[in-house]
């Protein structure tokens, strides 16, 4: 059997699972690698806002036990697929079975009428395949389907004029743009949805992702609110020695808006409600209260001695304010002695690809990293 490339470590090849699907506001695996290489702890590594699973997956690569949660179903699907994948053979068998079932005559319309956006976003034949997979993949209960769904999420939209591996008309790969805006933009730029064979793309991406072996250890990812982390992981009480995380940032749009197309693929509605902002993430007072509740939620999971690395980005909060409020929220939320273990690192973040698609140039974010000892 061709076992592909080894996992990163012996050769320095980046593990192919890391980038299975782009994710907004993710941190690089080097950030996790660096922090895990300096800790002397050996217990569980945990990320209560795990996003695309960078912390959990990198910890597994470094032979640590790891788990995480995220409220976003897209994050839970991607992270779960990476951190507890089925074997390559099993996924291939399932993909063949799905493809066979699709090519057999079927009069299903795979989920009713969709709006104008979908007609322009996907070629009609591609859309039929996408809709079929959306209906049949049981990503919540089957590991093979979850892995295939994660591959679909990674290819659902992106720069299809540059790569044959995206299903959609030209879009950013990180976020789903607003439907009306997208239709106008495609019309103005004369962009037509390419005819793509979803099954061929999935086979190609599957082979690529398994060029590096999955790590020997598997991790557990739950679709859960950080405030309910202890309920989601009762077996981890007192076992977590390292938290490496990045909570949602103040003043960022919520994930429903940013990822509405991927959420649709996972069974959500084919429309997006732009409801304004989540108050917890626009009011400073509510933001810190929210974080305090999240620390309360993970508190019982922490071992007697633990290390917490927190990255927070903002356009509006200064370093001193973040440091003080973070420490205060940790002290109140955990109800234990917490001390700052290093003075914190600050870096500027360049404008994102999403901003350039929208034609806006936002003020760059500044990110601050703090390490605490509990
Ligand atoms: C800055 S991102 C973290 C990205 C992650 N570090 C990565 O590399 O992909 C913040 C994450 O928090 C999640 N989130 C927001 N509110 C949450 C909550 N109440 N509980 C758990 N996760 C939440 C968002 O869905 C998002 O994935």
C-alpha cells in the first residue's frame, strides 16, 4: 500500500490536512507548534474556539492528546474530519458508492428551488452534484461522510479562474460574499460559473490530502459553545494542561454571515440574514463578559497547573487594555490564581483577500498574544 509522505517532523513537509478548508481568522500552525514546544506539560491540549482545528490537529502531530469545540458547524466539521479521520480506503469506497448512486437515474431535485445567486454561482451540472451531496452526506454521524463534507467545504467556493479545484464561480475562498453583491460583481466582471465535476475534484483532493499520513493519535472535536465545554467534555475534567486559543474578535462579523454558503452546504438555509452585529462582539463590556463566561465554561477541565495562550486581534483595543481585561476575565471566570507568564507579543495583520474582493481597504488588525499560568 502506498502510505504517501510521512507526517511533518522528519521531512518538514507541511501536513496536507492543515489546509483542508480555509477558515476566516485562523492562526498558523507554527504559532501552536512554538507554544507546544516550550511547555513542559503532558496533559490534554484544548481549544474552546477551535475554528478549523489548528491547535487540536497540530497537538496531535506533536503526539499530544487534544480536543476542542466551536459553535460553528463548519468549524466542527472541518476540525472533526482532520482530527479523527477515517482511512483513505474507506473514504474512497464511500465516494465511489455516492458517485454510483448519483449517476443512476433519479428524479430527486435535491432540496427545492434556490435563488438567483445559486444559478450564477454554480454551473447547472455542478450544482446538481453539490445539491445531491448536500442531501445525502451524513456528516454528523459518519466519519467518512464528514471527511467528504470537509473536502466539499474546502472546494465549494474559491478562485476558480486560477484553480480547477473549486466548484463555484469566482469567489474568495475564505468567506462567502453577499449574494446580491456577488451576482452584480460576476455580471460586471463577465464571470461565468465553470462546469466542474465535483466527484473528480473530490478524488483529486482526497489523494492530495492523504499524501501525508494522519497522525497516530486522534482528537475529539465537538460542535459546542465554549461556555458549555465541561458539559461537552465531562471526561476531560482536570485533564487539560495547555489551552492555545483565539476567541472571536471584537467588531468582527459573525460566522453566520461570513460562512453562509458553507453553512448551507451543511444543511442550513439558502439565504443569509444580515442582522447587524452580535452585541457581545461589538460592546466592549459584553465582550469581556462573554469571555469571562467562556473561561468559566472551561474552568473545570483545567488541571492543577495549566498554561493558557490567548491570541486576540482588534482594531479598537490596545495592548494594555487587552492584557488587563483578559487577566480580569480569567481571574473571575476561572476563580483561581492566574498570572501573566510573559509580557505579550503584538503583530500587525495585512488586509485580507476578502477585503480586496469587496473592494474595501479595512484598517489592519493588530493581534496580541498572551500567555498565562494557572
Ligand atoms: C478567531 S476564530 C479561531 C480560529 C482558530 N484559531 C483557527 O486556527 O482556525 C474564533 C472562533 O470562535 C468561534 N466561536 C464564536 N463564538 C463561540 C462560542 N461561544 N463558543 C465556541 N466557539 C465560538 C467561531 O466560530 C470561530 O471559529
